[in-house]
């Protein structure tokens, strides 16, 4: 492990992972196979261990690319890799080719193992909650997968606070394998997870694996007020892209307050805004590892130094003030806090 790339526990488990993880949604899409393999090589060389993918990334192509990388690299290079994937969303058009049913997850897991070319994965995550499938059925399958040796640990992704709590409570009550992690979107522009989701993870001992730490590029400081992005960037290619949506985010004053604060702290520390945004996230409660997404080596190399950056209390306070989502009075605002603090 490279000095400076700290390790942390994978949630409530005894498994150690690097503080920065490599997200591979770009593999086979924004990054071709040679670039994807170069990203994996660079990440592992820097001391990274946790590699995260999903069956739906590139309709299975991301897993296939990782599988070929694992087969073509020496065992001493891949030995420390902690491999994570996910299942839940459709990979075909069948009525049973979606969700968290035993039938779908059995096929999804088997297909992921085949594409990755491995007999087991370290972390298998359900990619979202499924209201159509009883939790008992999902948890029973995951428990069987662990007992069979195909999965070491179980995780959740994109769950709300009550879904996290209910899932963990039911697993404990039934004596089934308890999830160890939750993978949510979490960054300086998306702090609403702190209202219920993070407390639920604190309560249940789940480690957080935040995705989107740079807010889809907004927290790199590359966007400017009244200048719609152009060129070979995510928003330059598609201004209406998902959570990064230019018109929606650029119209909010809070967005620019956060960007200005991040750039200011970065300038004072002599580092990049992206490093500041990631360092802030690494210091949040329950965070096990922060997922880095990259389409090329330059992007990855720009963000890896964040593992060594520790923000001062004053710097963190500046970022916290600028990014406070300012909830209404109840239940999360000042009146709600007052009501919860009442002794009678």
C-alpha cells in the first residue's frame, strides 16, 4: 500500500479498503478498454484497493473489462483488490429480469461472476430498493449467497433512511446476513442525506461509500456563472444530464456559494477544488471510502492526492456554512430541533 493512501474498515466488517475507491461506470462508455485498464493500473499503483462496478454499467461491459484486467495482471497486483458489484436493474426485457427477487438476483449474480471471471465478489450491493419484493426474500437470497461463498459482504445503494433501518432490523431479527455499507450520492451540493440517511447508517453501523463526490464536475470549479458549458465535458455534451443538469443547478445561488467556497479554500491551500471537495467528504461521519469516477488518467491523477489532504477546522466550517441546505423549520430545521430537545 502506497504511503498516504489510508485504509478504513468497510462499514461494520473487518475488511480493510482504501479511503478512495475507483468507480467504473465510465468503463466501456466514456473510457475505452485500454484507458479503463490504465485507470485500474494507476489506481492500484497509488495504493487503491476498492473497485466498484455494476451489471448495468455499459450493459455488462464494465464488468467484462474489469474481468479481462484481472486475468492479464500478475496475482501480486490484483491480490489486494476488493471487488464490488451490484444488481437490481434490468439487463433484458423479461418480466422477471428486474428487481430484488430471488429469481432475478440469482441470475444477476451468476452473470456478474461470469463477466468478471471470478468465483466470488467481496461486496455485492442491491442497486436500489424494490417495493415489489418482500425484504425477507431479498435478504434470504443474499444470506444464501454469502453462505455459498459467492459473496463476502452485502451492501445497499440508493436507499432512504427508513429503508436502511428496516432492512438492517429485519436482517438482525431473522438472523440473516446484515448489510455493511450504503452507497448514496453525497457531496457538498447534496447534503440532504445528512437529515435521515446518514443518521440511519450511524444507528446501524453501515459504512458510507459516497458516489458523485465532485457533484458531476461542479465542485472542480470549472463552471462559471452565465457561461453554459461547451466542449468535451459532461455538461458541454449534454447540459440536461441527470443530477448535474446545468439549468437547474446554475439557477440556484447556493450552488455558486458552494463553488466559490471550495475554490477559495483550494486557492489558500495550493491544491485543486476537487481535492478539497473529496477531502471534506472523507472527513464526514461513517464514510468508509469515496468513489472516484474518471474518464481518463488526467482526471484520476487530479483527484488521488485528496487522500492526503486534511482540512483545518476553519476551512471545514467555511464549506459547511456555504453548503448548508437550510431546511425549513420542521422537521429538520430550528423548530424541529427545538421540539426534539424538549424535556416535556
